[in-house]
């Protein structure tokens, strides 16, 4: 008999710690300052604090409502090591039972010398990056990791019955790629039958350790963007859950965050599992057939930070009751997309704070709705009313709606989204810029040295004055310009030393945004970002980058490239208001950028780059939503960039080489020059570009900036050769894959020198 499912739960909780304690401990371990035992002690302490806190916020100590969702680095890597899926290049890290220790785990995550780490890529439509498992016929699945089992036992010893969380087998295989050993065309999903016994064994061990429920995360059942035909995905889900459900030793909850299950819902409903967690924020309450399973209604948004409409959330749960015998309330996703606690933001205005809910506040909301489910709406009416009042306050607060901004958006006509004919632009730019064939440039940032970070911190603490700090930045820019001139680059950048972050810098300088002090969210591994909060109508009170760019232009005869972050990326890497369509917000941001671009042009900056590395990331998981998204995202870029003269050259930069569905959109951006990531895949994207007939400037990266390796002149020359075999020389630009901010100066200088040497050879051979 399965234990009853708790009435309220969350799908997962941030694991980095309120003050990023895990980051510091993990990095201390990497640096050899603490040993594995100490790291494990710190992690156990953090888990203990989390459990106690969740009880304090209203979850139950002994009813499986607390998820056991810790990870030292990444939940997909955790699943890989738990089932023994370690690539053969790391075979020496694996012991006789197939297990790897903590040091080995981090080596797989981060690589070591010539051994490449697992590849990293974005987790569904979020800004979290997971590690991509490598699966082949040689992968020997076996229960190899007992970390999750030990955590359940650790909780039990402390008096908790928690619910272990692990990536489900279908999602695990769908997110994996074929290993180096795998034959052409091999699909990791073909190994499902071999993997399932290992999951079964894991469930048995979790039950033996005291777990009464397990949560298997299957977001892949929601996505239509993973490349596997839907029929195969559904068949895999059926196989997996029929197998895991037979004689199950504990209750099985299958969680489907990030959207609606659509045709996967009946498959899960027919399987011998006990509960299904639905995303009721991105997805709808299902209608039709009733089910005897527990439906966990994810009515609280786990992927954003708004307090939201609690009464509406409760209404969804009441509707869900019409189709399910048992309904519980949950979050739509794991809460690791949100920071820990609004109470840690004393510097945010109180009014804004009253509109927000970070992870801890969301747990409180779940507890409230659970009480409502158990005792009836009247029991929580006061809380529902308080949330509605906050929502009403937000609706009418100054700055949330700015008539001037709205008027400008309403008056836009088609001309605001279009530039002149490209051939004419190109001719004008050739005259204005006088660039050599195969022009060279960088993507914008130069190394963010310890010096830069130190001076920024000193300025923030008031140890140096604003003037002193700006003087330091000017010197930094002058050095970077001199370096580029010495190396021989054609289009000069200022190096972005004034920016800590591609979005926060703009958020700090635009109206409608707020920035947090402790609002850290895990991005990958030990890295966290602090997304800005876009809460109101966006406008630009004053020029932002113009003085840096004009100062830079004053130092060189060569064209300087102004550097901005595009509207889609600003949205993707912020917490964005949820009270209007994203498109409306994007147009406001675009208009603010359009003003900035106009001022840069007037100040004599002839080349302006608008980065959109997140264009792909926000692409909806459902095909039916993609067309509308691509339409507004492209239009917002064009709105930002179409106000300039034909002679002004607009660049854009995108951080990936898998274009697929977005290739047409990239073309539609109508940028004069587009730089993309290509070195890592050895220019794989280039033939695709040729096929598509891409007709403007294109800079496929020739230097993989993700690695400290310096590419040799020959290597770069080869890459240029590959590019030239598909791209007409008139269109080709030579640049690195991405910005240089994470690199050191030594490898940066050596790499750029080699790039220039290779370019000179290629020019001579034209
Ligand atoms: N201009 C930015 C830089 O060079 C672009 C970074 C990015 O694409 N992620 O750092
Ligand atoms: Zn990039």
C-alpha cells in the first residue's frame, strides 16, 4: 500500500545556499583548501538547514512533501553517475562497482587537461545548463551511485521522510548524446530497456532507506524540441512506466514541468504509477477523462519570482478536482530557478517586495493552498485576498504603466522595423569603414581581470570615488585598444570592463528594472547569476554606453564597435513581469536600445553590435508557439536596430552553432554582420549557412574561447579555409567564438596573434 501523497509540495528547492555556501565549499575543494570529507559535511549541513527551513515554511516532516533535490553540480550528471553512464575517457575514475568519488564526479563535469568534460547545454527553456551524458552500445548501466540513497537515509536519521528526486529514464536518455564509440545514427533512447532495471533497483534501495515516494522528473515529455519523433517519445514513456510501476516498492510521482503533457498525459494515466505533477502555469488544467491518480497541480510558478494571483491558482486546483480523485498543490517547476528569499533584499523598495515571491515565499504559498485544499477556500480567504490586493497595487503603481512608453509602442508603424536595401547599405558601409578583405574583430569583452573586479568592488564599497573608478576603466580601455592595434585587428572594441554582466549593466541604467543583492540563481555547476527584475515599463533616462564608445573612438583611427545587449537576451536573463505578453515588454526594451543606438551613431560610432545569445534559449518548447515567438523576437531586434543610416553597420552575435529552427530567424534579423559559434564544431554550421543562401556578413568563430587552449596558426588557417569553401570571401569575417571575458591575457594575446597571422596568410592567398 502506497503512503498517501502530501497535499502540498514543491518539485525541488535551490541547492546553492542562501549565501552561495555550496559554491564556496565546492570551489574550496577544487582549490585543495578543503578535503572531500569537509565538502560532504558542508553539503550535509546545507541539506539539514533546507529540510528544517521547509518545515518552518509549512511542509511536513514525515509526509514526503520535502523533496530531496540536492546536487553538488548538476542533476543530469547525478543521474548519469548513479546509473554508471560514465564515458570511457573517464574509465580510470570508476571503481570496481562502477562508482566515481567526488573528485571524479567533478572531473567529469569540468574536464582535465586534454580530457574534455561532458558538454554543457541549456535545460529546456531556462538559463540553467546541464551536462550532456554520452551513451553508446558500450555504456554499462548498473546501479553505481548511492548518493541519493544516502541522502534519504540521512534525512530519515534526522527525523524526516523526504521524497528523493531524480531525472527520469526517458528524459535522461533523450537529453543524452551518442558516445564517441557509438556507430553513426545511434540513438541513446535505444538503450531504454537496459537502463530500466537499474532504475528499478534504485527505487528498491530508496524504499529500503525509508522513502515512501520517489519523484521522477520527465520534462522531456513536455518538449517538442528534442529531435526525437513524438511517437517514439510516447512509446518510451509507456515502456518505462509500465516497467517501473510493476510491483513498485514505493509511490511513483512523475513530474512534467515546463509545459503541458498533451498526448503524454493519457500515456502516464494508463501506466501503473501513483501521481503526476502538472505544470499549470505554462500548461492548462486538463479536461476530459477523470483519473484515479493523484494530480499534483503546479499552480505556483517555479520559474519566476512574482507573488502572482493566488486566488486564480486556487481556482485551477478546484478545477483540477473535477478530473482527479485526489489533488495536491505543487510548484510548476523545481524552485532552483528562483533565489532563496525576498527577506534577503533589504534594499529593494518595500512596495516591489510586496509583489514578489522567491523560493521561500513560494513554499509558503504552497502551504497556504494546501490548507485550502484540506479545509476549504474559506480557511485561506484572507491570504487569497492579501495576494489579490498586492496584485491590484502592482497594477496601478507608478512606473508599472508609463503613458509615454506605451504611446510610443502604440504608434509604431512598419517602417520602424525595416532598414534600407542591403546592397545599398553594403556599398555605403564599404566607403565609410574601408575594411580589408576578411575583416577581423572580437565579440566585445576582453579578459575581466582580478584588477577589474577588485576596482569595481572597491568602488561599490566606497573605497574609491566614482571618478577614480572611471579613470581606472579609461586606462583599461586604452590598454585594450593599444593591444588590438598592435595585434592588427580591424574593428576595435572597448573590452566591456565597466560591465559585470551583459544584462545587469543595462538593467541598472534603464527605468523599469530593479537589481537584487542576494538573488542568486544557479546557472551551472558552481556558477550563479543574479537576474535583474523587470517590473515596469522600460525606458532609457540617459545614454548608457555612449561615453565609453566615444572615448574609445578618440583613441584610434580604426572603426570602433559599440556594444549592446539585445532585447530578447535582456528578457531571457531577467525575471520579467508576467502581467503582459513578453512581446510588449520586448518592444519597450527595443525602443530604449533604439535610442541608445541613435546616440551612438550621432556620436560617430559607425559599427554597433547588438548581442542576442539567448535568441535560441527562449524558443518555446511547443512547436505551436514557436512561430509567434520568432516573429516578435525578430521584430524586437529589428525595432532596436532599424533607426540607423545605411552607412552604419549593425552586427549581432549568437552563442551557439545549432541553428536548425532559428536559422531563418537569424536571417530575418537583417544584421549587416552576424558572428556565431563555430570553432568547437569545426565549422559544422557553414554548409548549412551556404544552403540557406545567407547573403550578408558572417563571422563563424575560429577560436574556441571556452578552453584555455591557444589555437595554432595552421588550425585557424584550416578553419578559415573551410569557411571560404562555402562562404563568399566578400561575406566572411574572422573572429573568435564569443567574448574573451573568462580568458586570461596570456592565452588571449597568443590566440589573437595567431588568428591575425592566419588571416594574413588567407588574404594573401585570395
Ligand atoms: N559582447 C559580449 C562579450 O563579448 C557577448 C557575450 C555573449 O555572447 N555571451 O562578452
Ligand atoms: Zn557569445
